[in-house]
C-alpha cells in the first residue's frame, strides 16, 4: 500500500451548472492529464490541452487507468467527468439489458469497487472525479440531504464513502462571502458586478449539515469554508498539507 494513496483523490460534487467542469481550467501540464468525458460528448467550457476521450462504454475508463498505470511517467493525473453519468452509463449498457438482473447489479457494484479500490490506488497519482448531486428532504429530521445519487447496494454507504476529500461546487452571492476572506478566495471586479461567484465549499456550515462535504482534519481553516472553484488550488493545498 502506498503511503500517499489518498492524498490527491478528490470528488467535486454539485448541482448542474455549479462550476464543476469549469474548475478544471487551471490544472497545470494539461497535456499530461487524461480527461474522460462521460456526458454524451459534452465539451469542456474552456480551451484545454488534456488528453481527452469521450466515453461511451464504462470499461473505457478502466482501460484508461490501466494505460496510465503502465505509462505512469507520461501521465500526471486522471479526470473522470462525471462519475454520475459513468454509473448511469453502466446501468444502461450492462444492467438494464442483462438477462440476470441480480448478477448485473452485483457487476454494477463491483465495477465501482474495481475502479476505486484497485485502479485508483495502483495509479497513485492525482485523480479528480466530478459528480452531480440530488437534494432530498429527510422526513424524519426535516432536513434536506444532499448526496451523489447511486443505485443498488452502493446506495447504503454512498459513493462519497470512498473519498477523503469532497468539496461542493456552488454559486454563492458575493455578499455572503465577505466574512470568509482568505488566500484561496479571490473575488474579481466582474464577480462583484454580477453579484455572485462560483466557489468550492470546503467545510460544513450550520445551514449545510445535510451535505457530505469532507476533508482531512486541519486541511482547511474555518475562514477557508469557501475558496475559488479551482482544482489546481485544491491540489496545491493537498500537496502542501501532506508534505508537513
């Protein structure tokens, strides 16, 4: 087991149009990153130099990890955008068409476990997943719970259980960010003018206790509850944290 296997395994989750894909724009050395797009060929919202592939079969993601493991000197990181569509794609292609439904749902679960517990660990370099979230009212607590939707046996613990660093991409009014000034949060004149900013939420707040945001203890200070929606800034913070 590699000592730093989880220090750069990141889940960027959020609602549609919350800035998940845009957060990848500043990743350095993009020509050495594999970008696996699972969302029906949708293009990234910025020019980039990623080694891109449009995924139409979930097994292509497994093959991409195998390639990266074999050619690890050429590849610095892998992006899967998004995990939600990847699992939906597996369901459509391999579960709904299967003659043995029970076996197919077992394969659905094992596919995800193979990806996370074998391929990600063996690659042992930065891996970024994006994922869509859903908001559901818990009638017992009266609280809205926000999570990444998943089916089958994986629903019990949730996909988030496999990640040590989860941030939520959000669009927040600029006025609500004033008390969170920090070196990771930069509000531009344009953002001031339009009145909102796309950010990562890094820590749970009193009004977001139903969300599954998490990070290693001490990674962020309370004033860093919000930061720029910038994956490179997040990776840099993780590198700095684990070097100490």
